[in-house]
């Protein structure tokens, strides 16, 4: 019985690893670097690595999960303001639509560029103002 449980756990971890999503106790860690190391612009129509594509492919499906979402911005070549502002707008709009508090649902990690966390929350605040 113990062997079977370990196999199931291992399979679950492998599946989460290959999709770039890790469940860490009560949070889901999503790394932008699993999506791309060269984050692009705002929209899918702007090319590869857009904020819209990242939101649709990695974030949106987890917003109504009970776990909080930790977005890891490390291990990329940097971020255009258009990527960050669009991601913030997409997240805040979806949270508002779903009746979620964005500051309770989303956590940010950026050890490579500590100022990015403050910039991202600034974009969240701006997008909340736009949505109201």
C-alpha cells in the first residue's frame, strides 16, 4: 500500500513539474521562466511570450483554486512594463469578476530584481482603479 501511494505522489509531482506548476502546501508556484525566459509584450498578437498568453495558459485556471498563487518572476532576461501591466490587469479583472481579493490570492517572488515586486503591485493598484 505504501509503495502504491509513493508512486501516485511521484506521478503527481512529475505531472506538476512538467507543466511548470508546483503545489507547495497551500500555494501553487508558477514560474514565468517555465513559460519563457524572454517575456514579451502585452497581447498574443504582439508575438511570443506575451502577458496575455501567460495569464491564459498558467494563471487563469488556478484563480478559483483554494490555494494562493505564488508567481515567481526569477530566471528571465527581464520584463517590459507592457508585460507586467497587462498581466496585472488580466489578474485584477479576473479576480474582480470572480469576487476574489487579488492581494490575498496572489503573491510575488522576485529575488533577481527586488524592485519588480513593488512595480507589479503598483500595476495591480492602477488596474484596480481602472476596473472600478
